[in-house]
């Protein structure tokens, strides 16, 4: 089963798919195959996160020349990295980096931060924007230090990228992508003091399974599952 599947959709219907999800329809293993199967001129290509979908209990059946999902695909399992289409639709982009911090590789615990504002609360991974001249790894380590107060970390590998869309002023769409790295805390589990200006008021060190269940942002669940798989592989090395 491929980790990613693709579908070409009409550009004018792109945000309906990203907002509401996708009814069962034949999906393809490559962008090229998805474009070839489309009858739409200049379609938008969406990416279905098949690996994450299977982890959440969705299934796919091989149906040449593609795959058929057994049920609808929810919106948080759909991304759009079609830069040409996003550019044509004047989607404002922002890139960020962050870390999945573990206390160790043997029986690891994962750090989640609790963010509290007057209008919402959320359990999150530490992440933030890239400053001019920074590499993504440097930005990820800096953001972990700024948001979590953990500066003694070692980057073990890249977990992957998550993407989500928001509505801005005048209903203009904004896209945010986050590159996440698996990081080892050199101090193991440690208390995180509330960070001034960050709205983080607490933290928790959880097992991967508990962190996947606890994290607020659906897109982060797949990233945590990938980090768990990478941590297990490194523990056996």
C-alpha cells in the first residue's frame, strides 16, 4: 500500500475537498496518473495521506489503475502541495519547523505543550517560523528552545511534514506547512516552565499512543505515529 495517493480535482472545488473531505473515489499512486485520468483542464492535485488513513482505520482496495477507499476520507488526511494551483488561487504560504521531543529511545515519552488562550485551549507540539538564513533543523531546535525551554536536544531524523489551511481576512486562504524532526532530550523528562508570550501553561510527557490520542491537531497524529516508528527503528539499531 503506497504511503501517498493522489487525485486531480477542479481548482474551484479544491477548498471544498480541503474543508469537507472526499467521498470514495478512485485514487492514483502518482500525480502523473491522477492528471492523466482527469478530464478537467488545469486541475488541482490533492494528496491523500494513505499511511495515516490506514492507521486511523480506513482501508483501501486495489482497483487498477488505482485504489478505492472503503469510505470517505476526512479533510485532515488530505493535503495539497500543488504550488502552481495554490499560487493561482493567491493562497498565502507560511513555513514552520518543530520537534517531536522524546525522553529516550527505550520506553520513550513524548512532550506535548498545553496552550491556553481566552478563546481556545490545545495540546500541541513545539513549532514556529523560520528566521532568515536559518536551515530547517536550526529553526526547529531554536523553536523547541523558545517554546518548550529545552535547549539540550539532539536531532535524530526528520519525521515529515504536516500541512493545514486557515481562513484569513476577507475569507482569503492561508496555508501553513510544518517540517517536524524527532529530537532526543539530553535531560530526559524535565519540567517545562510557562513561557512568557507563548501562552503555554503546562506540559506532559506521554507515551506515543497517549500523545496521539491527546494532541489537538488531527494532522499531528500521523506525524506522531511516524515518529514512533522512527524511534522504534533507532532503538533497535
